[in-house]
């Protein structure tokens, strides 16, 4: 790999590490906020009529934290790739999905309509498609496992 390609890969890896850990921090704070709402028995969060809100915000917290960790793992994984080609599809897909999925769940819980989430939920399928596209592209680009000349034991 050329020095320029190695530097670009290192910058991309650092970007995903910084973004991923930042997402974990943000969604850990969201989780603490949800626990605080629960601890202080805030009716707007705990009432039966707020079940959709509670579910949407819990899903935002869980998906945001998980996708932050996925971005950290992706940043660490980049070192294993030796080709020089850009990885923009998976990089952008993973980062944008880490924003859209939790944002859709969170916004869906801000103003639910009866038992249904609000319109913000429309961001979720877009984020999910970007996540799937990024992961599929990563899997395809990873290629077959390297052979070390040994046969598998039966």
C-alpha cells in the first residue's frame, strides 16, 4: 500500500474511532437520562399513555450505542485491509446509519400519536438500508479468507 493510501486509511480509521466513541458517549448520557426519568417517576415518561415514547427512546439508546461500537470496530478493522481502494460506501453507510437510526427512534418518541410513533420514525428504514448497504459492501470487499496452505482438519 502506498504512503498516501496508508495515510488515507489511517485518517478514515481515526474518524470512525472518534465518531464511534463519541456516539457511545452521547447514547450513554441518553441512557442515564432515561434512567433518571425513570428514577424520578416522570409521568411523561412512565405513564401507560407514554409506552410508545418509552419504547422509542429505549430503542434510540440501544441502537445508538450499538452502532457507535460498530463504528469503533470498523475503525479497528481498517488496518486489516491492504488494498488502496476507497471505502466510502461502507464508511458513510455506517456513520449515517449511526445517526439516522437512533434519531428516527428518538424523534418517533417525541410526539407519538396514540400508540404509534411520530413521523420521525420514517428515518429508521433509511438508516437501516444504509447500514445494510455498508455492511454488505464491507463483507464483499473483505473477500475470501487468506489461505495459509494448511488443510482444515476433519
